[in-house]
């Protein structure tokens, strides 16, 4: 999706944030992928601060404010409708001034 958005002229950055305590899976998650993958730490508890649930996509605006939450467990991206819905969220926010 990142490549599609970039090719479409949208300035969007997609990255992953792994929950503290689950570091052992980082190598397999990153294998063959090119999006940035960040590791939450005890000093920077992003998941609890933002109220993130497993497989949430948090979309933020240019000011870092949350504008949408899209859960990939409830909205499997293998379903074309769900894929299009998430892509539209990114495009909408990227088009905003």
C-alpha cells in the first residue's frame, strides 16, 4: 500500500510499532519487508499511551493527532473492500492541508 500511495503522489509514511515484551518476533516480522519497524520501550510506552489494540493501524495527521483507527483483525486487508477503505483513509488525510 505504501508503494501505491507514493506512486499516486501521496505523501504518506507507514511504519510499524511493536509492543514492548514482544521483541523476539521482530526478525520474522521484518523479513522481506521494507517499511520501518519501531520497537516500543519501557521508557516510551506508545501502546498504552495511545490505547492501541493488537493489529491497529493508527493514522495521524501532520501534527501527530490521531485521525483514524483501523483494526486489521476486524478488517482483513485480503478483502478488497477493507483494503480500499484503509487506502482511502490514507489518501484523505494526505490530501488534507
